[in-house]
């Protein structure tokens, strides 16, 4: 079937609200390579929006799923439990960046994980309020849209949203928001919107994803921890995009060992391409909801659990944390060199292989989504698939599989250098 016929069928069969970036259809993928229906090859620097840290179809993941297929595909863990769910929870408890004894439960999507973390915090504190941040992205359900700090396209036409959700400022040196200003914005919420004694949780991303890969300064995270400790508030770290070796550590929260969160949400690369998410937290908090208060029909599906257990082994055996740091450093070096020939490139941010490049219009100095789209289009035409992000849509985020072969990675950097030099 021709591409034009597929496009016609897509537009007739699916709603326009499901935005589609690429004008081709996937036919096959392997590690960091994707082929379209015409046989054209692309280097994948999107990894399904940070889902494939271990690459497309890692052989160990494929094998684990096949083995589970021969046993059973679904029982609903709350009806008939299975040992692999418990094993995965034990593994996550060992590595999660929370203090003291931890417990973990699983869901299907990142939004589910965030919603359930809020439920746990509210059950543990008996309070309604949630504070999150401008530029945050936490999901597309009604509650997670309220938590998200970006209106277009996520909130347009979908309100009203749940109450008792408030947004502070997130530090952003490029846009003139200091740690002091960000922490003061929380105090301002306490003064003008809700008392701290009514706040259940502060929810933050150690590195904002959709917001532009903005990295939380250490003093900001310490400030959040201090505020939470002072007022009995639960600190939730949303690691849906930043977890599982992407940043050079298993979790981005590992960069703040003295300011650990109380709850951590995770998804995306946990499943290696199969939908699974989770919440890990201090045991006494995780036990706050009544039996039956947490769960879901597909929560912790056995195929996804098998895949996740394989992911954890791959990260350890292939030393993907160390590899993320090395590849990220090579990419940053390439971007810094490109600055000399690309006046639009105004900032490079990186933690391991969670790397971003921000672009402004050289004539006006203002954020330019249009220029960013042009760079993405040129890269795609050259066979390199990348994504944008940021409140202004002017940031390119780099999310290649951490298993990408060295030679292919260098080819991708060469394409990127040429595109930015044009």
C-alpha cells in the first residue's frame, strides 16, 4: 500500500487530536535503527520518547517476553498474583533513591504512576493540596493535566481541572529564574493560595522533560526537601523520563543523595518498550491507602514485568549508566563546537545522555520554535530522527538508545554537525 493511501486511511480512521510528527510509517526497528515502509533507514534519537534506553528489540528483552508468553499473559495481579511482580518490586526497592525501607507497586502508564503517587500522598497526610511547577509535564489524564505546567497543546479545551493544584516556578537560568525565585514562589503559594498544612505533596521533575530538559539545581532540591520536612509534606520525584540509566545514574534523584524524595514515579524505559510504570516510596507512606485503593486491571502485566526484569539486567551487564555518561559527553562536545557556526544555538544542557540544545532567533534573541523545526526537518531528511520540547518549543532533546553502536553514534553526530552548520 502506498504512503498516500495510508495517510488517507489514518486521517479518516483516527482523530486529529492525536498529533503525528513523522510523515512515514514504521516497518521495522533494531537497536537504534528504524526502517520505514519504503525501506528507508533512520537513526533513532527519540527512542519512542525515552522508552527505549535499551534499544529496539533488545535480544534479552525479546527472549524474556517469549518465555513469559509460553506461561501466561494475564491474570490481573490483584486476582491471582505472580512471583515475578514481587521479584521486580524487590529489585526496584533495592535501587530506588528513597530513604529507609521501600515498597513498590506497578501500573501501566506514567500518568497512572503520577496519579497513584498523589493518591498515596493524600492518603498518608489527609491533605488535598499538590504543588508542582511551570513547564512540568506529568501526563494527559484529567488530574495529570492539572499537574502539568504547559497549556498548549495539553490543556486546551479540556477544563475545568481538579482543584487544589498549584504551580510554582522552576529554576531556569536561560530564562532568568533563579533557585531563590523558585523557592520564593512556593512560599508565595503558601501565603496566597493554600496553607502548607493543607499541602499533601510537592511534585517535581529532577530534570524537566517536556519543559526543556531543565536540570534542577542542587540547592533547589535541598530547598524542596527542607520545605517538605518543615511542613510534613511528601516530596515526589517524577522520574518517568529521567529514570533507568538515561542520566548516567539509575535515577536522576541519585545526583541529590542528601535530598532524597519520599516517593518516586517511573515508567517509559522501565519496560523496554512494553507498557509498565511504578511508584516506589517509603514503606509507611506506601501502606497508607486501604487494601483495594491501589491497582488496575493491567497493572504490572506479566509480559511487561518480564521485560522490566530483563531491562534491569541489561543496564547492569552492559554498564549503561557509564555508557550514558560517555555518549552524553561526546554529544555535548559536538554541540559546543557547533555553537561557533550556529548563532541560534544559545544553550546546551546535559546530565549523562539526557541532553538538550536550545535555539533562539539570532535577530530577535527570542525563543524560536520555527528554527527548531527547520533543524529537525533537515536532520530527518538526512536520516536522523529527533524530537523538540520546551515551553516555547525551541529545544531539541536527544534520547538515543544507550545501546547505540559507537560507529552509528558518530554518524549521527556528523549529521547533526552538518545540519547546525547550514
